[in-house]
């Protein structure tokens, strides 16, 4: 899976679907609860997971992204249109 973090980089993630789906679900739950502090904490954990477990693609390596995550400074109000229902990450 190729994941782009807007304003950052693309990362290749392999074999961690269950873990990343759980993090996505945690972000969705925080957004649906309208809990801004929890949202920022859980979204930061999701981004950290992608950066820690993903392999950054070279800047000149062009790959289509399977998933594009919003930038790290997304607000709760902005996230409410993205993180709903099943979340951003496809099962």
C-alpha cells in the first residue's frame, strides 16, 4: 500500500493492514465524538505509525497513492468531512 501524507511524503506500507485500520477507527471515533484533543492525539499516532512502519519513497519515484492522508495540521472541523463511517483506510 502506498500512503501519501499531504505536505509530507509517500510511504510504502506492507503487511500492517490490521494495525493501521485500528488507528483509523480510533481517529474516526474521536471525530464522531467531537473530541478535539483526542482527535489530534489519535491522528498524530496514525501519522507516526505511517512514518515509523513505512518506507519513504524517493522524491523522484512516482507511484500512485492508495491512500492520501490529510496534512498533520488538519483541524477537527476539516476532519469531520474526511473521517466518517468506515474512515479513510479501505478494508
